[in-house]
């Protein structure tokens, strides 16, 4: 069976799980992008006013869609690096858009403040994008060895089915596993092993 | 006496509280010798369980010595060593006589809350929300046990506390989860969650004859313990669960699926679970059902979904079309502990299983508040915490 044959159909639709730690700066930026994007989609005029950008709702909403998409990409990708660099590119566009407000809107203090914030965000995005984990499997170190904690007196394979028979002390004939039959069709449904007395 | 008391989200305190007293002639007072923190305790620790009140004594996994008995209790005597199931049952109502102990019709003394929340009330539980009766719990030096002539399980000589403590909850919970699957000898059983209940579900599925048992989690130590119990493991941080299950089942999907995760599913790597987190943060969804959705999609048609994890409220976007068209059976519920305890105690005594394998931390009761955090965050390889008053 080929690799494509064994893939579940839904795994082609649902993004693969990414490698990397759960708690990371990349994850924080992903959530930040989604939150910012939703705000831009819901309140484009207010967000443009706060940022000192030109009052162009369509443009602000487009930025919002970009932010939401980037955030989802960061949080669900196997390797968030490309999406983090998309954020950097988006930051450049935002700087250009807000800078345009400096020329057209005449609110220099607010616009300069927004530009300063954007430059700071850009630097953070670049730092996180550069430091993002590489696209290869990370080693998962075991801190404690629980390999000997089966709870069984025998290997698990030899304990298969003991619960379907009345309990007997281990080592007695009654507790030995019967030979497994090749004929699966002969298996009968089993009732629950114990009921209320 | 000293006890662990809930005072809000992430606020468990080791406090001095009044000793319990006999309130009904069938009661007994137990001096706790050993108790544990359960995964479902984390739901109120993290603030997800409604109906908690500041000062509630928590804990529903406990055992100890009988120190006082009510006048009408003919089953127990002072000095008996007992494990107390987390469900309180009367033994007389129609549900109890059917063996449905966790939905006893008499023991929830806040029945109106249960009716309001769930449509019909269920049994009282120790150390949990007032929706289930608000009974003082067992993470304490002493506990009042109502209807003590019904549920408590007498422990014979020769078995340690650590071997039998889990008869009160997680061992029968894992066993019921597996038994509800009606496991056939050719079945592949898949267990979501390698916490304590998942560990017992794995071993129970093996003992009940499953041909193959798979376990899904992302904590290396828990997966290690799952493999020790006979499971093939899938680390959902490292590979696609859907694809790996396809590979392991020849493209058919697992025959039986056990959910041992509950309402606080921790996966964040899929869009649906991200949306659940957002909705939960603005309180338009109370539970996170990512695992339920995944099970419904991957389960083989005509299979069984056995849900042992605790859910409290509402879940969204459930693919019920998949459930209906594939003819899946969903079996769930709080554990009917006394349905299983006689048999499981016998099997422990016969050496078929030693439940103490799951204990990773054993500390004094006064360290309980800190251990809630350790347990929740899975620090220091923590899988199961036992507390000793």
C-alpha cells in the first residue's frame, strides 16, 4: 500500500500537526495576528484611525484577512517560518500604508507613534522568524523511564483475554491464555464481565 | 482536621476545617490513609466546572479505616479497611438495582441543580461540584461517607493501599470504558489520552482480549507507560493521527474508540481546536470536543465510541452525520464503580494486575496544592499523584 493509499482522506484537508514546542514566540505571534486581523475586519475605520492610517475600510479589511490567514498559517503549519516571514512582509506593507497617512492625514504625532510601533513589531517578527525551529523532527527527550511499569505479571501479549474469564491466581491453569484461533468468524459477542450483585 | 479546599481557579488550600460527623444512621466516618488527585479534579482547578463554592473540600479518590459507624449500618465496623467509590449510591432505587450506580436517583442532595443542568439528576459524588450534591471530599484526614452500607469496598489483608486505592475510580473507569466497547478478539481498540484513566483503559482492553491497542497522546513519559502496558503509541505532535491509524488498521479505522481525555483537550494544532479555545475564552462553548470529533471521523463503521472523559456542558460542531451514517454506538457515563469492584479486587488479589504501576508521585497531603499544578502541567514526569494525610 503506497503512502498516498494509506493517508486518511481528511488528513489532506486538515493541516498536519507541526513540530516544535507548544509554547513559543511563534505561537504568540500567531494568536496576535488572528486577534489583530479580527479587529481590522470588525472595525476597519476605528483601527485605521487608531493607527493613523488612511481611512480606507476595504484596505484595512484586506489587511485583516491577511493577518488572520497568517496567524492560522503560523499556528497550524509544520514549519511556521515561511508564515513568519509573511508577517514581516505584511509589516512592510503596513508601514507603507501608515506612512501614507503621514502625508495625507496630517496627524503626525499619532502616525509617527504607529510607525514606531510597527517598526518594533517588524523587528520582533524578524527575530522570531530567524529563530523558528528548522523543518525537521525534533528529538523528544524522555525525562523518566516508565518502560517497566506495565502493571502485569507477564508480558502484555500473555495477558490478552484474561479478563474474559473468571479471575484465577496467576500461574494457575485457569488463567492461562487459550491458543488464538485463526477463524475470526467463530468469535461470539461477549457480555460485560461482571454485573451488579 | 486538615483538608484540601477549593477557593477558586488555581486556588487549592491546605486548611483546618471542622471534623465530619455522623448525619444519618447509615453513615460512616473514614480516617483517610491514602487519597489521590484525579484528572477530573483539574476541571474545577482550571475553573471549568460550574457549581463549586469557596471552601469546598475536594477529592473523590480515597480510602482508609472506618473509625465511626452509624447505628443502622450493619455492613461496616470500626477498624475495617475500605476503598470508597467516588459515586454515592443508595443500593435501593431502580437505577441502583439495575447496576447503574452513577445515576442513583436518591443520593444527589442538590437534585434541583442536577435536573436543571442535565435534564435529570445523577448520583451524588464526593468532592465535586454542587451540581452533584456538594459532598465533602476525601483529600482530607476524615470523610463522612453517606450510605456507607452500600458502596465502600472492604479490603482484605495482604494488599497495600497503593494496590487498591484506584478501585474507587480510575481502574473501574478504564475497565468500564473498555467493557463498553464489547471487545472482540480481532478488534483494534484506540485510546485517546494516556493519562491515568487511559493507562487503565489500555490494560483493560488487553485483558478483555483486544488484538491491537493503540494509544494517542503527546507526552513522552505517558506514551512510554502506555507502551509498557501493551499499546502501540501515536504522538500527535510528531505525526498525523489520521494517517497513522489508517496504516495500523489497513485503512479501515479502529473498531472501538475510547476517549480518556475529557473537556479540556489540549491539542492546538488543528483549526477546530483553535476555534474551540477562542469560543471557550468568550464563554460561548464550555467544553473542547476536538477528540470527540476526531474519534467520530476515524472510527470504523459499526464501531463503538466509549467516552470515559468528563464533559460538563455544551460542545459545538459535532459531526453527527458521520456518527449516524456509519452506525456508530456511543456509550458513556460516569463509572458505575460498584458494578466492577468485586471482580477487579479479585483480579488484583490474584496478581493479574498491580494498579500501583500508575503512581509517579507520593507526597504528604499538605503538599497537595503544589501537586495540583505539577499534575496539571505534567511536570517531573507526573502521571498520578497520591496524597498521604
